[in-house]
């Protein structure tokens, strides 16, 4: 996804280089986030608009397991109010 702009223009940037460069950028902008947090945000946003199978292609996760965890988080947040409504008015003595 990210290509080097230096001596190795035909090579991808390493995860270590991305982490270092983004950490410096975030620090300069007073953003208290990590590269992994940014990735989590990116994938979560995609999952709100696309199916898991489509997002997998953009996330480059090797398995669907992690994406399903992200998707489950979204699904639970969306349905939590409906779950609580099922039990509204219930009196347990």
C-alpha cells in the first residue's frame, strides 16, 4: 500500500518505518494515537459501509477472525439499545 520514496522506490515501506514516521507525525500534531489505532479506525469505518469479505481485501488481514471481531463490536453497539428495550419494564423482586 505504501511505497518508499527513498532509495528503494520499488519496495514497500516496512511496518517499522511506517510506525516510526507516523509516530513522529502524530506527535507533531499533538495526536495521542498509534498507527494500530489508526488502522483499527480505518477498518471499523469500512465495516460500517461494506461486507467483511470486501473489507478483508483492503485491510490485508490474513484471516477473517480479526475482522469478525471488529464487525461484532459494531454490531453490538448498534443493537445494544434494542436488547435493553427487551427488558424494559421488567420487575424482578
